[in-house]
């Protein structure tokens, strides 16, 4: 397990840099910003120690926050997403087909359950993120949450193809 | 004691979660008064350094466009010199401009900030206005030695006092948080005749911006009988997605005006 932990610590700066310097500059329809960094939290194996997952999510969220100027938004959303991840995975992923150290990618858990699993998590993350950011709720924000979820999901589906092992 | 240890061991995940969640919510609530967060102040300096590095590379690919912009501006300035001598009553206040490069920018968040590469050392102080060749950008929020942070007009906290060029009515500019090309105007009463295409400019009352700087044109308007004020949506002249250079507006006389006006409060 410690091997995977070290691997994820390696991956943190890579995804952080991609998020800050590439994706934060890309905008769809003037206000939709994809958040690719969620993929690393989503595909982490189910049996990753909870304490590591929480500390990792908090650190990651805080770093993204610092670079985007509003403290506490991403870290709150990430922590909530991570804490409900295990219960969502129980509902959506058939447990007998994966091993403890397997990453939760399409190749391992199947396309249908991956799409369902990741979309639910991304939606929850984005809902918390935008509600905190705008500190209000109306129809426009709902639209923003749904469209952002869609675009982040698509980008995550594409990116997780790179995690395939032949 | 043993029970306590057992309790901690049983609920360690929950305890870690609540600890971090409390920490991040605390950060969220406190960072509303942006300047207070010490972490950001420090991070700003490092961020400035990193962003200016990547910006150097970025800039190289846009030399042609920037050249064109500068040329346009030059001609504008020449025209200004010629017309400046004529209306000496209007230009009571004198303004100095500090040119700067924008090294970080955002448009997709609810509260957007920009960073420029001029700071304390170059005479930039919090509260100064920032403009570009097309229009208004925002107001300086805080400065470090070499960098300063601007609250862009695409921010929930920014409110810039404006006036309609044709009718001379005063209002304030707000941004509702979605489209970076549009903004809202508040406090224009229902009886004022507004037309689509009217130009919105800064008014000279505020000590931050010189009067008559373009902001945008009216895109749509609706009379609101509840508040008695019209809901006006304007199209901004400044394309926040493309700006590269900015000018910080500095005025000694503004400080004088402010100190005079503060006398009446005492």
C-alpha cells in the first residue's frame, strides 16, 4: 500500500500544474472550467487508508485554492467528495470484480459503473464548489453545475484511458 | 483514559474529517475579507514569480497582436495631446499613469482577481484605479514589493460609479457572476430614457478613475416597477479574456480631494 501512497504523492504536482496552467485557462461557453484534478481522487483504490485519502484531498484542494485566490472552497468540496466516495462505490461498483489495490478505472470496473460512479462524485463536488463560491442558489447556478459536471466528466473519461495497463 | 483512546481509534477517520473540514470552512469564511488571510499574502509573492515566468513564454507568441494594440493606443494618445489644451475646465484633476503587464488573470470565478507586475516599489498603492486601452479593469486591492493584486470589475465586491454618456445619469456597475462579457447597471431610475447602444462611462466624481473612460454599451434594459430602478445589462468594452497590459491611474489631487471631503464628516 505504501507504494501506491508514494505514487500518488508523485502525481500531485503533475496534476496541480496541469490544472493551474492549462485547464484554468480553458473556458467553455465563457464560464465553465473543467476540473481534471478530481480524477486522481476518484480512481484511488477502495482500500486506500482513509486518513491518507482525507489528508491528500485536503492538501490538494488547498493548493488549488491558493492558486485560484479563494481559500477553502476546493478543500471543502474535495473532503466531502472523498468521505462519501466509499458509500457511493458500494452502490455503483460490483465489489467482487476488483482487487484491493486496483485503481477504479473503466478497464477494471466496466464502463457503465465507472460513468455512474464518477458522475455522481463530480456532481456532488461541483455542487458544493459552486454553491460555496457564489453563496447563493438560483437557476443559473444549477445550469452551471450541470454543464460543468458534464464537461469535467467527459475530460475525466478521456484522461483515465491513459491509466490503462496492457 | 483507555476509553478515550479506544474512542479515538474507533472514530479516527471521522475525527480527521471533521478537523480538516472545520479548517477549510474556517478558511472559507475568513478569506471573505481577502486581505486578512496571511497565507494568501505570502503565496501571492511566489505566485507572482511563477506566473511571470510562464507569462514570458506566452507573451512571445502574441507579439504581433500586442504591437497592433500599442499602435492604436499611440494614435489615441496623440489625439489626446491635441485636444487636451482646449478644455481646461473639464480636466481639473491631473492623472499620472503607470504602465504594467498583467501576469495573472481569471474570468470564470465568482470573484476574479488580476495580478500585475508593478508594486510598492513603482508607486502603486491600494485603492488606485486600473484601466486598459479599451476601458476599466478594476481597483488595486493590495500590493507587495513587486506585484499588486487587482479586484477586477468581474467581482462580487466591486462597484464602480458610472454615468450614462448621453443623459448624464449616475449609477453603479455590478457583475452577477456568469458571463465575463456582460455586466449590470444599478440605480438608474425608471424615468430615465435609456436606449440600446448608449455608451456607459466613468463619472468624474470618484477619485479613483478620471471621468469619461469608456466601460461598455447598453445591451438590454427592463423597467422594474418594484425597485423603481431599471435593470440594465451592458456589454463591456474590455475583453477580460485578452487583456495583456494595464495602466494604474495615480492622482495626487485625488488625495487632496479625499482629505478635503473627509473634513465634513468630523
